[in-house]
């Protein structure tokens, strides 16, 4: 039905380039990476390592969240950024984005 308010969701994503200067093996970086991942998941984020899988000194992490307002998503992203910066890893860069997911019946398949 046109004009009827339907479900909407605000989503956020954080992409981080993490550096592990003391790690010479994948096992050496695993503890720090698991700690960050677990703390983000405790906030309600979905987390995935997006690459590079074979470089012990570096990892790219993507974390996504969903909330009912853009302010709530921005707050979650800010908390996630703090988690990244508190760790004992170096952060090369952090990029974030917020968008509205508003499916209309005409767009759904």
C-alpha cells in the first residue's frame, strides 16, 4: 500500500585497518583480534575479518550494526571506534558510514 509507513532500519558499518607491529605469526595477532571482535559483538555488532588473511602484522575488520535511529547507530559506531583505539594494536584508519534501509513493497523480491 502506498503511503503506509513500513519498517525501516538505520544501519552502520565500520571498516578498520589494524596493525600488529609485534606479530610475526598469525597466532601472535589472534589474541588481540579475538578480544576486539568479542568486545564489538558484546555491543551487538556483526564482525568479520575482511582481509588480508595471510599477513601477521595486519588485519582489516568490518563491523556492522542496526538501530531505529541514525543517532543510535552513530553512538554505537563511536563506541566501536573507542574499542579499536583502546586496544594494544595500531589503527591505520577507521572509516564509518550510516545509511537508511527502507524497503518498499515494490522493491522487494
